[in-house]
C-alpha cells in the first residue's frame, strides 16, 4: 500500500513525548509556552497561541473579533470546510468569491464586487501551501476598512514577497493534522500582533479565564480549546526539524513534476509563481477536460484498487449539502471553482515516498488513461 500521507516522525519526537509523560504534567505545563515562543519567532509574529486544532483556531479568531448575525465575511469556495464553518459558528454569513484558475486561491479581482455594507472581513485561504495575493487583498481591506484573516493551515513555511505565510492578516492560523508539513497529532496555532485580540483569544481558549483571575473565575463564555503538553512537545521537535522536512517534501514534489511532464503531460500540476514560494502540503493534479467528473472519479477508484492512496481534493464548498441548504447556492454560481473541483485529485505525498513508489503511481495513472 502506498499511503496518501504519512507524518515525518523520528526518535527525537518519541523521546520528547515520553519525557512529558514521565514528568506528570500533561496539560497547562511548560511545553506549551516553549512551543508558542518558538513558533512566534519562526513566523515573526508577536503572539502565538497553541490550540487543539486549526478549526478551533479559526473559530477563536471569529469569536474574538465579535462576528455576529448580519455580518458577512468573504472567502473562497475552494477550501476545506473549516474556513467556512468558523463564520457560520458565529451566525455570520460566508460570501464566496471565485478563484483564480492558475493559483487556485481566491481571485482578488472578484472580491470587490462581493463587498457590501455588511462585509466585516476577508478570510483568505492559502490553498495547497500557496499564499494568497496578499498585496492586492490587503489593499482592498484598507480601501473598504475590512479585517483580513489568514487561513494558513496548509502553508507553513511558504513565503510571499519575502514574508512568511501567516504574517499578513490581523490573525492567522496553522494546522498540525498528521498530513500537514509538521504535526502535533491534532492541533493548531493562532498568530497575531494585536495585544487585545491575543488576550481575548487566550481567555476564550481556556474556559473564559483571565490571566489575573482564579481557576474558577470565568469572565467570558469560553471553551476548552487548549493543546496538551504532549502535543506541544511533539510540535517543538517538529518545528526544529521543519527546514529538513520541507526540503524533503519539495524534492518529492519535483520528482512528481518531472514524471507528469514525461508520462501525463496533459495533466495540470501545482507549481510556484513569481515572488512566492509554495510550501508543499499535498501533491494535487487536475485531470484533463476529457476526464472531468466521472472519469476523474473512476481514476481515483482505480488507484485505490491498486493499493495507491488517492482522494478528491477539494469538492466545491458551495455545493456541499449543508451549505446549499444554508446559502442557497447552485451549480454554475462559481464556475471556476466547480471546474477545478471536478478535475482535482490528490495522490500519495509524504517523506517516505521513494522514486520507485512515485513511478508506480504515475505509471498506474498512465495505464488507466491509455485504456479509456
């Protein structure tokens, strides 16, 4: 079996976790602060808050910013559901703007037409590890007095115009699920330079407690969104190893790019753009037009039947059943997103892949295409 994803874990991570287990301090201990400080240094942000997932991090931001019923937040329809759910959790309304078919990120040229008197923010998603066009998006936010939020859950280590992903919005979020560039098992990190916002999120993360209050003094309606020390210890080691992890992932991606150019030249694969360095999260490809929809789905099933991990990354958000019910969108509303969603698939991508594994994946795809 060639797995779709696999975390890059060494004996160093195992030793760190065992050390925390033996310490007897499994939560609210020193590992959290250590991890947060290291992450803030890495991204160049003032505050870093470790949380139990990237989804949680997005919710903390929308909660702390006070989004409510009647507010609108513009975001991409081509993303994981969490980037929309965090808006809905607050009773606010997600408003979609279609994507750029080259970058697969939200298209700044399509954002302005979606801005109304109810728009509070733009939530930009760094899809597949490629930062959004923040110079243009920040200009729109400044012009219309909007807040910028960064969903950088897929983009740790990416660079846009010499700045790291996660350093552009009033707040940003990274995710550490096991298929990400680095992992804490489950977990995430929220970043901001705003002291007030950081304080509000710290309270909300810890059952509404304030720093000056007692353990049973709850000043806000909060949650338990904390990260355990076990996960933080794992994260600290992963972060220290991140340059090597990213380099290995980039090498695997480059091997795929060469193999696709040789064997499947009519497929569209991910690439970098001027002034931007992608951080490789997954290796996604777009099948040619003739395989769109059912042909792509049959290819996925064929790969899975050959013990090759494969998945549909991502379906169009506005056509997800619960969002159709909530937002009343129909097919045709965001045609560029729908086209990409009907053609996209993710193939095995992780540090353990050998060139032989990658050749097997691509040749299995090539053989399927020839038989159609």
